[in-house]
C-alpha cells in the first residue's frame, strides 16, 4: 500500500488542484465598458439572432456563429459594446469589443483568458492592432494581425471573433 | 487489478528511481506555457514548443498479454524538450522497463527492472495546423538501447527513426486529426534478436474531439511492420483503441488504450495475432508539464 501511495502521490498532487478548477477573470463587463468608453453610459440591448441573420454573419465573416444571442450594449453618444466568447486551446476566451457609431473598432479587451501560454493577447500593443478596423478589414494572422508564438490558436480565434462581431454589427445592430 | 498492483509496486521500488527524480524536478519548476500537447498516447501532432520554452513528460506504459502465461512489461519514459525556435525543438529521454514474466513461450521467467536506454529527438515544424491548411512537421529520433523492450534482453541497439507528422483541425479546432508515418533503422539488435539489423515501417492515426472545455476524447491506431536485415517480413501489428485527454493551464494528461486488432508474425499461427514481440494490450498514461 505504501508503494501505491508513492506512485499515486505525484499525479494526485497535480490533478487535485486542476480538478478544483482555475479561471482568471481580468475584467468584469462594467470594467470593460469603462476601459473602452470612459465616462459613457450603457443600455443593455441583447439581440436574439434569427437563422437568416446567423447565416448572413457567417457568410460575411467566414466564421461560425455558435450562439443565437448577442450580449450587446448601446453606448451613449453612439456606438456599441459587445461581449462574446471564442474557443481557446482549452477553455473559452471572453472578450469585449467596442464599436464606434460608424462600425469601426474602438477597442478590444480580454476579460477572461485561461490558457497557459499566450497571455500576450492582453498586451495593449497587440490589442491596438484592432483599433480602427472595419468589416472591410481582413483581420487575419500574418496579414493585418500579428501572430503570438505558442498561442497561434488563441490569436487566430480572437481575430476571427472580432471579424465576426463586426459582421454582427452590420447584420443585426444597425 | 491485482496483477497491476504487484508488478507496479515492484516497479516503483526500482525503475521509478531515475525517471521519478527527473519527473519530480520538472514538477517543482513547472510554470506556465503550453505547446506540443499530446492528445493521444502514441500518435503525435505537428505543434512545436515556442522558442526558449521547455516541457517535460512522463510516460507510463503497460504492455500485457501473450498467447499463454503471464506477461506484464512496464515502460517508463521520462522526456524533456526545449524549443530552440518557434519551429524547432530538441528532446532527450530516458527509457526504463520492468518485466514480470511467467511461463511465456521463449521468454525467461523474470521479475526485474531493466534500464532501457536514452533517446534524442528533434522536431521541425514546416506548416502550422492553426495558420496553414494542414500542419506538417518532421521528427527524428536517435536512440541507444542497451536492453530490448520485449524481455530486457541485452543488445547494443542504435536506431534512427525519421517520421512525417501531419495535423489537420476542423470545426474551429475542436476536431483534431493526426497522422504519422515513418521508419526506424536499427543496428546492434543481437543477441536480443536473431539478426543484427532491422527496418521498421511504422505509423499512426488519431482523431480527437473536444467534448467539453479542457477535455478531448478520441480514437487512435498505431501500427508497425518489422523487416530484419531489411530483407524479409518478420511481423506486422495494428493496435487501436480510445484515448482521453485533459489539458489544464499548467499540465496535461492523456490516457490511451490499444488493443491488438491484427497481428501476423513469421513462424506464428495465422490467427490474426502476433505475440513473439508484441502484447495483446497496451495502456499508456502520459503526464506533461510546460515551463
């Protein structure tokens, strides 16, 4: 029995904390709103997408629209804030995108990032690449968006997520 | 489970020494990063470590079941890898075995630890599975094996094993496929085997689906055919079975099972199984850390 304990101790020591769960929340919705639109007020305007809208979003963005619901807020003075998720390597990455009244990206904030590598997606310089992008932008890695080594999947999915939210704005928020 | 406990306890007393020490050292230094995560027990993907980062694995493999008698062979592989660049990584591993064999044809009864050998590996990624249409990597292993993995018989094997790795993702990277194909050129297999040189053609195929955050379930198959002196067919075997993978922020683990679905060996009954150098079942647990 003692030998069994010795053998099982290392994996148990590792698995225990992991099973208990780990999540890093960097920003709440309110904090993301204030970061992108300082001083503005927000009106919740959650949108339920129709099948036709989902198809139009997927056609425009080239990205699958998984959810039927869009968590959006109308910003005082014009513009929108949308909170959404993309698939990370292990878990979902929650992010917020602020759009100007003209449909250009005002800012991107990473709210939850639980991956073990690629925390650079929270780097302001990397996120600044999205500022000013419109639905006409490619939003592709190694094109107008720089890749992050070791976190290519996360980088690509965030870029695709922004592209999809720009399509949502064009299809369902105007 | 009794057969597992007896041999594993014995194995733990001796063979886990070196690998365990390395493994614990790795645990103590594990921090954050993640790449080259193994979704399968035997089949590999095309990802590589980011430059300047390292990872470490501990493999526990149990091979059990022959035509008759009791055969339990444990393999303990401890591996450390380092990314020289975002596309190129090097690795070194130590292989150890523990054999619990009783009344198996042509094998000595034994209950003992055996040092296996050391292995160096290099992997270069040409195409990324996340950016390109398909991931492509070339992997090369060079090994010195002082004892064979069938029964720990002495040898002076040096082998070189190039492998092509293909990796394709679907459905927003939630459905993942890997395909490996390669060869192994071995010298110095006497006296473990009758002939000194051997060519092995080997490969594998795996399909995994992310059914929940952190969790992948999959099916994999791996196979090999061996040709002594690169001259005649000695045996071929195909294993297939399920795999389960959990990936967390700082570590991951994969449990895989392979059943010998087909085998054929020279001078063996033509009954769809080969046991001279293979076992009926293979179970592998991998635990990996990135730091």
